[in-house]
């Protein structure tokens, strides 16, 4: 095995695999090291909603622009990955957000004011229009906002298809191979230490999700990423499948291509364990039955935990690490890492290829320096 690569990527979640894919499309070879299996972390546990309008702050221009770019990239990425052999199961189904109270309906209408300026055909649906679209939805729903250009993707399928397409483009993927440290010469990063031995690299990318903070042990830099545990469940009820993700403020239901309904999500700060809890399941079942009363008769399929990577200012960390040659980070996407993956990974790949980190400055680790 040649233990050298243009780029070494630490972490095989959506960020690591998408970065490898977009680097390979620019002719740059990389090796991706994953301590477990690809998508084992939050990327496989995700709800997979591709809906930036309610999840990415629209008043932060660089971040919101990146989110809209990512949304626009999804159809092409999905079609390219499918052509390469594995379907990521992306659906531009639209996303519906509904209100049960006048206060929440007012919140939705307020948001509709700026959303209408985006030229994305976002529209208000009254109670009857919501029920025409979703006949099994609760009669207590007062109305909602439908955004037709958003949708969802199956997180594990997206990761698998990136690995499949990346392999065809020459990326080397190593599962069950933990990275233990970074090799440096003065301020230059020259490789990594892995469970399979040392590996030289011209550039190292930390894409280790909530574990990226552990890099603080490897280099004298504080990488302020914290774990935020999330849980989701899968239900099945023959004859009932939402047409699109439906968000009821206290939880959302996401149709799956195989007929199951994903219900998400819980959020617990600073928790890193993989324990599925009874309380979380109870909360999510309540949210699902509030939206679709018939789901009280659904079959309980399974539950899963993922740990999101959070940052102090809720923005991801993307781009070169100041003070180091040959080291970049792509992490900290918290609850929006799936929808942000195409534009984020493509931008990082461009910055590595061109050596120009300036476009990513709003997301630089340097913003946390005193
Ligand atoms: C319940 C839930 C619902 C969500 N819903 C949505 C949603 O609807 N839409 C959305 O956009 N986002 C959603 N998210 C968030 C999204 O899933 C995450 O932001 C995204 O998956 C993070 O991807 P990542 O690649 O940064 O991290 P991860 O997926 O955690 O990948 C990091 C990988 O690095 C590996 N690793 C760590 N350290 C090492 C090491 N030293 N050596 C080798 N490998 C290492 C880990 O094993 C892991 O596989 C949700 C998350 C959860 C938990």
C-alpha cells in the first residue's frame, strides 16, 4: 500500500466523504480514514431534511448564501452520484411547516415575508389546503407554509453513494482505521498516524464531526466544537406516508423512500453517548401523533442516536487553519450538516485546489482567536 496521498481526510461522515468527492472531481487524490464505518456518526443517523429556510439564519448573509447554493447543488449531485452507480435517495419533495396555534401561525407568516423575496415559490396554505395536501394530518392544524424547492435525502445513502463515486474517481477509503495524531514539521502538517501506521500527506483535512475538538490534543489550537446528542425514530403504518417532510415545531415527520416515516429529533447539549432513551422516544411519538393522529397505531421500527458537532456561534468551521500549512477543518455544522454538505465540501475542495482560503474567511477557525 502506498502510504502517501495528496490529501488525507480524518472522518468518514458526509463532510469527509463529500470533500473527497469534490477534490477528486478536481483531479486531487485523497485518502479518507474512518474509525468505524462510513456514515456511522450523525450522517447516518440524520433526518436528512434539505430545508435551509427554517434552519439556517437568513440574517447571516455568507452562511445563508452558502445554504442556498447547497440546496441548488443537490439535484445535480444526486443525479451525478446515481449515474456513478448508487442513488443517494434525494427527493425534491418540498417541505411543509405547519402551525397548531395562532401565535405559531403568526411566526410562519412573519417568516413568509422574507421567504417570498427569495423567488422560491414559498406559499401560505390554509387549513383546507394543508389537509388537501396531507389528508391524514391533524384537523387541529391551522395552516402552514409550503416550500417546494426543498426536500430530503437519506443520510446513509448519501454517504454510501459518495464513497462509491469517490472510489471510481480514485479516492481511497479506509474504514475501521482510527487516526491517532498529526505529523508536523515546524508549522507544516506532513501526515497522520493511523491504526494502520503512518501516512504522508500534502494536506490534512479534519472532518471528524463532534470529535474534531479532540484535534486540540494534536496541535496547539483550540477547536471549540462540542457534542450535541440527537435521537430519531422510524415508524411504519401501511397507507400513511407524508408527501414531504412535515414540521410541526415540536418535531417533524420525514417520508422515507422505503415507506417508513422518520420522526425527529431530540437535542441534548454536551452528551456524547449512544444510548436511546425512553423519554426521547416518548417525546418523538407524541410529536408524530400530534401531526398524524393515526400514527398511534404505527409499528415501531427502530431508533438511533447521532451526535451533532456544535460551535460557540452556531456557524461551522470551514477552511485553512491559521498558522499552519497544509491543515484544514470542515466541521461544526450542528443540525444542518446534510443540507450544507455539497456547497461546504465543494468550497473547501476549491480552497485546497487553489490555495485561496479568502472566500471561506467568514467560517475560519481564526474567528475564535482572542
Ligand atoms: C437526529 C439528527 C437529525 C438530524 N437532522 C438533520 C437534517 O434534517 N438535516 C441536516 O442537514 N442535518 C441534520 N442533522 C445534522 C447532520 O446529520 C450533521 O450535521 C452531519 O451529519 C455532520 O456530519 P460530519 O461529517 O461533520 O460528522 P459525522 O457524521 O459525525 O462524521 C464524522 C466521522 O468522523 C469519524 N471520526 C472521528 N474521529 C476520528 C478519528 N480520529 N479517526 C477516524 N475517524 C474519526 C467518526 O467516526 C464519524 O463517522 C441531524 C443530526 C441528528 C443527530
